[in-house]
C-alpha cells in the first residue's frame, strides 16, 4: 500500500520537542512574535517585518514552521501564550478557532478591514485572509498537447507522461476533494463523491506530493505531465521560462487563503492589531505580491503581470471569476477522518 505522508503523530512528536516552557511576555509592547511559514522568511522581513519595525518601533520576531506544527505548539502553550500573531492557512485557522486559540479582531483597531474584498473577511470576526491561492492544474506545456480545461484530464486513460496528486495533508489535498465533489457530484460540500472519484484514479497516480518543492521538481524534471496544485507553485517556474503552465478548471473552482490570526491572550494584542492592519495596507500588499508572489486581497493593491499570466483574471478577482473557499468548518471537523479515508481509498 502506498501511504501518503498524512501522519499527525509525527507532527505532534516534533512539536513536543519544542517544549511548552515559553518565556512569559505579559504586556510586552516592544516585541511582536509572529508565527509564520518557514519559506521566504528573508523576503518576509524585507517587505513586511522591517518596514513594520520602522513604522511602529516594535521589534518583529519570527517563529516558523508548517501549519500543523505551529498550531500544535499554540495548543500546548494555550495557557501561557508567547505568540501574538499567527499567519496560517484558512482551514487550519478554522481548527484553531474551534480550539479557542484565537481571538476576534477589533475593527476599530484594524480600519483596513473595511477596504479589503468581502470574501476575505471572517464571518465571525476573527482574523482576515491576507493572500489567496487558486486550485487548478499545473502541467507540462511540451507534454500536454491541449490545455486541461477541466478535472476530466486526470481521468484520461491515455494521458502521456502520467500525473501526481496532492496528499491530503497539504493545502491542495482537501481543496481537491471538495473541487472534485463540486465538479462531479451535488455541490461544493459533496466530499463523498470527491473521495469516490479520486479513488478511481489514485492507483494510477505516479506520486502523492507533500510540498510545493516536490511538485515543481516532478514537473521540471518531466517525471509527470500534470498535477492539481496551487497557482503560486507555478509562478517561479513560469518566470524562469520552464515549460510549465497553470490551467483554471471550468468547474470545481476552489481556492484557499492565508489568514492573519491574533492569538487568544496575546502578550502584545495592540501590536498584533497594528500588524494585521499593516499587512492589509495596499502598498504593503503590492510589495508582497511583487517579492513573495502572494496575491493581494486589497482591491487597490497591484497584481503583477506574472500573476495574471499564470492565473488570468482570477488573480485579480477570484470570487468574480467563480472561485470560492472550501467549506472550512467541514474540513476542520472531518480532518482526522479524511486523513484515514484518503489513505484507505485514494492512496492505496
């Protein structure tokens, strides 16, 4: 049996090694601890961290890792939090909300909330989305003769070059389940159809990838012809002139977003709210788009030519082009069951 890397136990073991003995930072107004992704940290400090320090006088300290590891660390330190802001994928943010790890944002302290796109606002008043990624098909333009306009391309028995699928543990995994359910079933919450349809092609997948680097390497080396993936994975390759394209599906247009959450009991809540407001500023969002390839949620921010080349009009206005976020509450509630179901049905 081919088992995808959907192991929460390994994540927990790694986090336990971090210990929960965080130094107490009660009412620390001079430092802001930001939990964020482990990639592009130098670029992050260049366009966000240091400019925020210069504007506010608050020192930014980064705590990096993947979504699951950082969420588990927050849970361990729940009674004595050392982190102020968490930048985390939307359905992990939903899990954190259910664990009461985050607190609602005061709109008066974050006035930029009134300016961003409506879909980026949390309906319960928690942290907003600050960037987003579109699920589509990445493919080799020299191996695939016609741009794959739908998920049907994965089900062609004569597909030259083969394909990979995302593991359920990465952001694209749950999104693909819901996109498949929407395209072939009763709608965007039809996970049963999503799993059943993916089970049909799981045995034919050449790889179940567990990260963006792995996916882009498979494509760049020509080991696969296509794979469902997020559009930001394609941007470096397209910019470098690799024969890789990104296709938006006709149906099952699901996107995921990165959110900025304020930790419940954050030692520097005021600084955290200033940071969220700063992160949503259109000039900052434009710089993030230019340097880190993250698409902005502020309508006045500049989207790069590369983004529109890769993702078309959906890079500017995803909701207006038929994209929507997956059912985050469903994913958060069913996450453990989906891990087992994916291994048993799809990655067998």
